[in-house]
């Protein structure tokens, strides 16, 4: 018997659409606001500032070591919202599905999204599905919008780095990029590299609750990697940033893969790491908090902000030299998220 697959009629808004909604999406996305099956979600919201983020996920392959496009979509949305110091509350999801996608794969993705949302404590409150003809998309794309509430008195932005801040990184870089590259190209390494895709809102909450206004900047280094994010922050805040190559954690397997494939781990995407810039006097406490959390156990202080070279990032190499770090030029690894 041939495997059941997505048909154009599943996205036409009729009986097949209703069947798909109830069979898969309502099975896993059980939020009361969504179960009403209205064209919108009505939520009671506390007063305060909202952090809102929209993203689209086209990762290839859609299943990879350590995750899939579904969990990645939830984690990426939650993390972007959380980087303002916010508590993510809810998200909407839009699916663009290619005709012929196996029904079992769509169900696997929906199940993964539901698990990721439960771990992050975020609600999936509204969703939409469109089906396009075979060849008009590549299996499945997911668009999300997430929002969360920023606690009173918290102001965190890429514009707020100050001279003398410590630069912290919550763990190893390059894991996600190499996991995708190895899965896409069918390359086997001696040690399996898995994606770091994870929700970081719990780690953010601990940092902000403990340090308050001493946390100036939070950013997750996704596309363009650590190097690009640091250059963006330096430009936004008008400070110089000095980092030390020897202090940046990189797994041996990732180093080896980068040497083989010609990649620089500083420019590879990460989906479960954050950069924090905190007041110098709070750096050791911030490091302690990060390392006490499951998603920050390999955190490190990798540099500091300085008056020199405003808007620039300078790397002290492992050999003792110095070089300017620029944004990623071109596309090192397309469809990474």
C-alpha cells in the first residue's frame, strides 16, 4: 500500500482541509484559543511592553541530527522574542506544504513542535496551512510569529552595550551549522555532531531575574554566526569589541569538520546559544548563572567592549595576533534555518 501523502485539496479550505486540521494539528496543538477554530485567537494579555518576532524556516534537510524544522521553528521564535528579556507567551504558525509530502512527515513535525512548545512554556494559539503544487516549494516551509511580555524596568537591546561590558557566550559555536551540513551532504564524522537547537527563555529569565539592569545586550547568533552578531552589536552601540579566539568554545568534531569543509566556526549558525553583554562587575555572576543551566553549561567569557575601534570587532587569535572580524560575506551555508 502506498504511503498517504498531502494533496492540493488539503489546502483548499474544504472538507480535506478540515480533516487534516483535526487529524494532525488539533491532535498536537491543543490550545483552547486554537480549538475554537476561529480565524483569530483571543487572548487575555497583561499590561506591559510586548516583544514580537516573525521568522520563516526553510531548513534543508527538514530532519537533522538533534532536531527538525518543527522544533527549530519553535526554538528560533521563542529565542528571538526572549532576547529582549521577555517571557514568550504565544505564537502563530503558518505551514506551506508541497503537494506529495508524506502525511507521516507532517505529523512528525507537528508532534515535534508541540513538544518544543511545551518545554518552552509557549502556546501555539493560531495556525494556517497552504498546499502548493509539486515543485512550487521544497516539502515544507514554516512561518511563525511569536510574542512575549517584557518585565517592568528591563531594557535590553543591541544598542545598549557600554564600554567595559563583559562579553559572554552560552556555549559552543558551530554545532547547528555542521549538523545541517553533514546531514545535507551525507558526510559522516567520527563523532556525530548534533544541532544545538533549544529554547533559551529559561536561561534568559534566570539571567534577568538575578542581574536586572546589569544585562545590557542579549542576542542569539543564528544566521551569520557569532562573528556577524558581534559586528552588528558593535555597530549598533558604537563600541569596540575585543574577543579572544582561545576562549571561544568549539567542539573538536566541529573544528575537524570546518577544516575538512573549509568553514569558519565563527560564521556558522547556532540555534541554541546566546551572546550576553553585562556590566563588568556582574560578569562572574552571569557566568555562574549560565553554567548552572542545562543550556549554558559550557558558557565562557570571551571578551569585552572597549573604547578603541568603535563599531569594530577585533579578534585576538590563538597565535597571539590580532585581526578585524567582519560580517559574513555571501552565504556560507544556505537554508540553515
